[in-house]
RNA sequence: GCUCCCUUCGUCUAGUGGCCUAGGACGCGGCCCUCUCAAGGCUGAAACACGGGUUCGACUCCCGUAGGGAGCGCCA
């Protein structure tokens, strides 16, 4: 194993976002490619926003994607693999448990007069920032020339609230970025930033630098929003005598419309959906949503555009309204029926490309995690920001689903169903679920589609009497023609009543023979039948559609349909 | 406002001075297949932000302009 160590260091404030997932993926891939280690560290120095549930969620999201960490919090995957651990004894991996390390670094800095206490209040600083802006310059805090070390120490000892600031070198800092090249920051750009908060916790800057050193991190791949932090980190590393890791700043991922991808997008979409539903019928909408969220919370959320609801609550609201939320978190895509390998593939392409051609001259762009682990490199990471194109992701997922063996598709679908729609899983009789799966496979872009209310498999998941006959389809295929579709249907019913076996090939052959005997096209009998048993003019192949339903349901639906459209079923 | 970063089809990208009549993928259009919907096959439209240099030659190098993004927190 090489000395290379990369890391992913999320703060546990919610589910893993796709942007974070890509950062994790690239760090993972680089470690694998270089034969090093990939470690996970939880940055929970913001006590107010961190939660244990979020930690578990993030670990599960990473594990599902197949991004396994060599060191970090222990976790057992669904298939029983153990991740994490501390073979080099560099833990713990929660920053909240590493405070003595930060305190020691802080003490060294203060001792060397490289850090000092500052007593300004938030309001005072705000005023200074405002003033700087009015004077069209960048606000930067610098230690006053008349700073009195002894006096400051006395105030600290007297218990006066304060932060500790790092004395940024007066000279500018140039950082070397593996993707962007050298980036120079002028001396008027960097200031004496806070390294210890009023509550005694270190800031991100201090913690990250101390931890990366202690954990032997050699490469840091992170979002480009951190580029401006790099001079601070480098200065801190130099002040503490630490090594400077290789930095690489990744382009940012945006929504298709160019806005920044954020968790708020989900609240935004849900708020629109809720308001629309209320505009139609407010009382009904409220009643519908009541089980998902209590009235007071709903009111508050609706009133404050900046407020956010928990991911789960949002998902519940959307499902009550039959809508869909934009996928932002890894979990959203899992629930949405995406394959983890597809998400990994797609995310990898957002900012990196293999630069290889397939044998037929097309660019290589479909690859798995193993390929990434073998070929990933820093120089091929792009510099420009990328937009998250859901349509392309969907197309990738559909393609991957189609490539699965029928059996694998069935298994994937079953496990998705067990996790996200267990009540629907019961409606598919064991002996027909394979048939259902194979009919759904080429018609599904996600694992969620087969059983979606308006999906290609919906006809098989409702009771016979719940079929809504589409009026247009009925008019076109049942009422029209001479003889009418209904008449042909009534005639063909008898064949169906006794046909053996009641299986796709036999059913199609019977329909074909029926049509041929009457000198009509296959469609003349197929469409009336299809409308009668599914209510719609479109469904899987006729034989599959009928076989999935089974003889009893088919006959019941035909009878009900004929009765409903007022055509007596002549026998014989 | 200040500082930093970025800029090839609508989107993701290939392209490292002549291989470019700028390639691929998604999306979009057309045709074929067909009992419907899908799937599949074939096919079409679609880009080097702009202006100056450098060079025999610029998508590729340099400068400027425009546009986009990020940061300017006792958040990470």
C-alpha cells in the first residue's frame, strides 16, 4: 500500500448531497488508483447543526454507492461487509472527539504569538464589514498595531468571552492546485481569521488542518467553493510546521437551469405543489397532507420561504400529492429507483472523463466503479462548472436496467419494492412476478416506474373493478368499426375462457388466429382487449398483459367493460 | 463592491498548434420495424463567447472585453 491518503469529510447536517457524493467518489477513486487509503472523517464542530442520524444516513448513502472507506467510523453494509476502523491509530474520526488535538495546536500558535484573542462582538464586526463594503474594499480583520498581549491575556483570564484569531502572514500566498494550476492571493485578500470560536470549538479551518496532518492526508479533493480557503490552510500548515497536501478543487455542480443545486430546491418544489393543491381545494389538500405533517408546521413552512422540512417529510408530502421532488440527495435517487452504479458513473462524468474511445469510435462513457478505480486521474478533471442533466442520468439508468439479465432485473426490482413500497409487493402474485418484471424491463427507466400510479405496470396492481376506462380509447377501439371492437371482444372472450395454457405465446397465437380467421388485422382485436383489461390504449405486449393478469382477472375485466359500455355480450 | 476561478452543440464532454469539413453521449427532429406503449435499427439539425495579438498555421498560446460561478461567517 502506498502512502497516499485521501479523505472525505462531510459535516453531518443531513443526507448526502450528490455534490458531496461526487467529492467522496473522486477522493475514493484517487486513493484506489494510487493504491492508497481512503478515509472518512465527520466534521461535527458545529454543534447546533450536527446530528447522529445524519451521520448514519451519510454512511449508508456512501455504502450504497459502493464508496467504501478504509478508515473511519465503523459501519456494516446491508450485505454484511464491515467498513471503517482504525488500522493506523489516527482516530477518532469525529472532530468533536478530537478537541485536545486542536487545543494543543492552538496553544502552540498562541505561545508563538501566531494567534491571539479578539474580543469584538458580532455586531461590531458587522459594522466594520458594512463600512468596508461602502468603501468598496474587501473587509479584512488584522490585529491592531497597538495590540497589547499582556492586556489581552488578562482579559481572557478574567473570563471575558473571546475568539482566537490566527495571524495571517502579511505577504500574499500562492497555492498550487492540481487542477487549476498556481493561484495567487494578494496580501490584501487574506485576513486574521478565527481559529477558535467563542464556544471553545475550533473552526473548520483549524480542525481540518490539524486532522489532515494527524491523519497523514496527502491529497485533498474538494469543491471549488473552498479554493479561497486554501491560502488560510496553507498558512496555518506552515505556521504549525505541517506538510502541505496536494490540493485539487473540483468544479461545482448546478441544476439544469443554472441555479446552484441545493436542498432548498426540494422545499421549493414541494411548496409549489402544496400551494397548487390548495388552490384547487384547500380543505381536501389539508386533509390529505395531515398525516404527513401537522398543521402548525405546515403553516410555518408555507409562510417562510427559507424554512426547510426534513427530507422524509418532504417525500411524504410529495407522495400524498402524487408529485415528484427534484433529486438532490443520494437517498432521493435511491428512492427514485436508480442503480448505484449508474449514479456513480454519471457523477464521475460530471467533471472527469476517461478520454478513451470505444472500438466503434464513440467516446467511452459508460463504466463502472472498478474502471474508475483503475483509471481515475487528476489531470483529466475539468475546470468548468457542470450542470446536472437529469435526462441523461435517466437514460443511463434505463440503459443499465435494460442490460440486466431478466433475473437480475427482477431481483433489483423486488428489493426496491421491499424497501420503498412493501404494500405493493404483496399485490404481485409470486408466480406472475417474473412475467411482470420481464414486461416492465424495457419499459422502465427506473425501478420505481413499474409500480408508479401512472406507470406501465399500474394495470396489474389494481383490483379489477378499479380500472378506469379511458373514454377516448373506448370510443376509438370498442365502439367504432363494423363489427365493433366490443362485438369482436365479446366473441373472443369465449376463446380466452378455455385457452390452455394461459401464457403469452399461446395468447398471442390465439389472438393472431382469431384475427386471421376474420380477415382483420391483429390490432382490431388486440386494442379492444387491451382497453378492456387495462383501461388504456397502451400496455405491454398483448400476451404479456393478459398473462400477467391471469385468466380470472381478464374475463372479469372484459365482462365489466362490456357491461359498462352497454353492449350486451352475445355468446357463441 | 472587492478578490479568485471558469468559458467547445440546449446539456455533459473529446480536443494539449497542422490529424477539425470540430468527434461522442443525452435531449430534440425524421424514417424503418410494429397489435398499442416501450425497446431496437437507420438518419438529421445543432457549438469553438467576442475582439486583438503571437505564428507559415490557432479550438488549442498571450492580452483585453463580455458572460457565468465562488468566496468575502465565531457554517463547513
